[in-house]
C-alpha cells in the first residue's frame, strides 16, 4: 500500500464546498509525493484549467480541479466522480491500452490518505498507463519531427474514426455553433482590461457575420448526419503515438452537447493547432488525407463551414490560455501573448481568399506529386489547397490502400475516365466553396487538359497548367528508383507514354506552361512557386 500522509480529520470529515480547495491541495501534495507511489523519482505534475495530472514512473493519476466555468462544472465531489467515470468510458473506445480505471482517493480512519483505500472518498482520479513524453504529438511537433508520413497517417486515422461514429440526425446544427459563439462572447466581454480588445471585437464581429452566411449549411449537415459524438478536444497535446499509430486520448467528457458536434468542427481543432505551431505543410497533409478518406463527410458544403470552425477553435484556445493564466499562474505574459496570437489567427481564417486551380501534369517520373505536395500548402485559404492525385483517387475508388499494387484492369480506359471525372467533380466542388485546388495527374490527352481549364473558367477562378518534362533516361531512372509510392507506373508504362506523346499545344491550350523537371525537387518547386507567385506561409 502507498505510504500514508497525515491529514487533519476535523477539516475533511464532512466535505462541504468551502473545504474543497483545502482538501484538494492536500490531495495534490499526497499524489505528488514520490513515497505515495513507492519510488524515489520526482512525480511530474501538469496543471490545466480543469485538471491536475500526476505522472509517476509507470502510472498517471488525473484529478479534476474543483472549478466551475460557464461550460464546465467540477464544483463538488459527486460531479468530479461522475466525470472521472465518464472520461474512462469515453476514452477506452479511443485508447483501450492507455486507460485503466477510476479510483477514489480516500481518507482513512487514522486521518491519512490512500489511493483506493477503505476510507471515505474525498477525491477521484482517472488512472492511466504512462507513455513516454516524446510520444506526445505536441512534443514530436515541437522537436521538428512531425514528418509528412505521420501527418498523412494522422489525417487517415481521424477520418476512419469519424466515419465509424454513428450519425446523429438533428436539425440544430446552427444552434449548436451559435451557443459556442455566445459562450465566447460572454467570456471575452468580461475581459475588458485585455490589451488586445480590438482583436476580440474584430473576431466577434467577423465570426457572427461568417456564421450568418452558413447557418443553412450547418443545419443541412446536421440533418444529413454529419453531427456525431466526436472527440471534442482534438489537438496535438491529446494525441499520442502508440504502437506506431497516432492515438487520440483525453476526449471532452464534461459536456455531451458540446462533444456532439459536426465532424469538421472536430477536425478543425487539429488543423488549427498545427497552423499555430507553424506546421502548415503538415496541416495541409492532414486536411487532404482526411478529405481523401472521408469525402462523404465533407461533400457539397463542408468546406464552406471549415473557416468558421477553425476561427472558433482558435478563439477557444485563446480563452483557455487566459483561463489557465488566471487560475494557476496569475498574470502570465506568455499565456496572454499566446491568447492574442490565437485571436489573430482566428480573424485571419475568416478573411476570404480568392481560390485558384493549378494543374500539375506530365509523364510518369517527372515529379508531379512531389511538386504538387510542395505547392498545395502555399495556397489560400488555410490550410492550403485541396490536393487531388489521380493515383490516390483510383485506389480509394477501388478500396485498396495507398501502397497496394493494382492489376492492369485497374488502368482500363473505362476506369481512366472514371478517375478523371471524379477528379474534375471534386475540383468543381472545392472551387465552388472557395478552396484552391492542385490537380496531380498525367493529363496526357488534350481533351482532359481542356476539361480542367473549363472547370476553372466556369467557376471564374485563375487557371495555371504546368507541364513537366525531363529526358527519357531521367524519367526511367526515377520510376525504377521509386519505393513506397502510390504510383504503379513502371519503365514500360513510361515508354508507352513517351511513344504516345500528346504534349500540350502551348499556342492553342491557354494557361499551360512547360517546365524542365530534370533538376532537384527543391529547385523545381522554387521555380514553379516563383512563377505562380506562391510562398510557404
């Protein structure tokens, strides 16, 4: 049993509200003492606006702060017990190997405390298995190690998770978002002494206007089942790399209505967090892999509401930063600065940006996908362009993973036409909703290239067609050297493409330019981004 820590019985025998903070302090002292856990190492303690987390050598104990906000009420022991049990139930779905049980911290007959003893419960804790701090995605990101492959996996995992949730058909999609805006307004209105009141005013004004423009879409999405019981707090600090997989944990547990929301509002938190950390390329990758895997959850109006969702999520992070400063650290300048930065981000998300269509084409081996991947994050609006790659769309249509090799019949003329029709349909959908698009496909036929340009013209957006070229020996070597790539192209495929020709007629096919792609990927990316007047933000 853990070593017992003396405590005054008279102060804690009858737990009324006025004694809770004193009792909470003693519980914190108890859980932070290494002797409680039979170890010599220091117990690390993490404080948030709603919880205290105690990290022992192998086990983590998480207790709720005895606080009450407009959106959260942990003000008495029964509520904290219920919410600990609720947290355990919800998170075992996401991370069954991480969450173990909920236990009481008990006051024993002799006035000492124990974990799950025989005495009277005076606090409750969620027990989790400890993981290495380096496995937390926020730490991986801060260390500069959140690679594009991990970002792709992250977007796919979140999409699969959202698709697995039962839909909840309701007619109050707009009302749910309005309630969140009301809460933010109440909080910020009470903070009249902040040095960034202008940002607060601008955010509130622009957010209300943006909301008024998408109320119909919000209700329509709710009626179509896009509102589900989501994670609710999906940012990098709540995702851990377990067994090589990005695994969400610490889901929002204190408010079912708040957690039952549009799936894109859930996704928006993660994208906003990545952008705040300056990881725009990774944010764009998460965004696009989510779209690839879960297009039915986005479809005809999802992109319309995403900027508002991102702005609200950024504003919520600003609010939480200020609450954390007020509760645990007093007048903390770093957190105040962070709140100001989040509000600046929120306002930027709400500023419309004219979309554009960029088509990256050329024979296999010219580096289309590498270039497209580099360009997409540079384009507006945040988090960058919708990236549509023919190889990935084909495999998604056929229900196979990215790296599975497809048989020859998957490249029939009929299948080829279906893939290009799908590409153009998605392009039109994204452009209509104000998002730029990067198309990545061979586009060897004049009719295909003209069809892409026609979509841009009909939507009234700028079009740029990039035709990449390189010497035959370069193309053949690049294809031969490929490993772990979605493309199934071989040397024979390249030879057949070269034999067919079909290079654009740059005099008659307006908007197309030829680029020598025989150099390094970085040199090609720099040349094309300069030509298109793009830069990574």
